C-alpha cells in the first residue's frame, strides 16, 4: 500500500466509532516518519501543527513531570511518541507518564497503556480528545487522563475507577494525583508561568 492510496481523515464525530476502519499497524508503520497522524480504531486521523500556546503549555508540563521523574524514577515522554494500544489503535498523546515499575513498556515505542496521559485541546482536536480518546484511554486502562483547555485555562483531572473516568477536583487551586504521589500541580502558578512566556501580539 502506498501513501497515495491511503485515506486520511479528521475526527468529526460526536461519539466514539463503534466499528473499526480498514487500517492496521502494518499500514501505519509504512507512513513517512514524522507524519502528524494517529491510527484510531483503524482510521488514520490527521492533526494540524500545534500552536505556540500549545507548545508553551507542553513545555511547562514537561518541566512538572521531569520533577516527578526525579522523585520516583518514572518516565515522561512527549509527542510525537507512538503508543501502541492494539493492532488498530496507535495514539500520540501530548504527554505521557509511566511509573517506575512499568518502564519496561518503553521499547522503540510505548507498547501498552501509559499510567497517565495528557491531551492539550485545540479547536481541531476537542471532539477527538473528549470522545474517541476519552473512550480509548478508559478501554485500555490508562489510570489518569488530564485534559487541558488553553482557552479557558482549565484542567480536567480524570481518574479511572471500575472502568470509568471520574472527575477529581483540585483543592485550593492545587491538584495532587491520588495515584502517583510524585505528581502534583499548582494551577495558579502554572498558568502564571504560561502567561509570562506568551509572545506579545502587535498592538498589545
């Protein structure tokens, strides 16, 4: 199969797909390296390039999780990093974290579900992150899923309980992971640091 015959899609559904598309991991590995594509239930879903704000948020999150690594011996990886969940699903979360005792998942790529994943919303990714990926991360038992909304400067902290995600509320603008003691975030301080790094737009 050549890339010229492959059909790429954007996720436009309001609910997760219930039937698998035609593509599998073998097709995905034939794509040129660095393509902004994920294999989502047998469909090749494209993503636009990230914005400057997205990358600033990701850099600050990576700093947070580097500190968690130092405390625990876990491992943080940033997109693009293939996470192989099944023969028809290979995702690239914006950030993933793997606890020390599960680091054997990391080979040339991540072979299985990370312990924690983070997705930073964009107008093009919101439906996918809140529906398809939400469903897949629960299905493959990702313990924590954080959704970051740059527009509202909000976080949703989701923890898997009995196969379903439950929203966890921060206390006094600080979130402490109930699953990983080394992972915590001061939300007000985080967004202050993001704002400080934003480039000034003409006329502002």
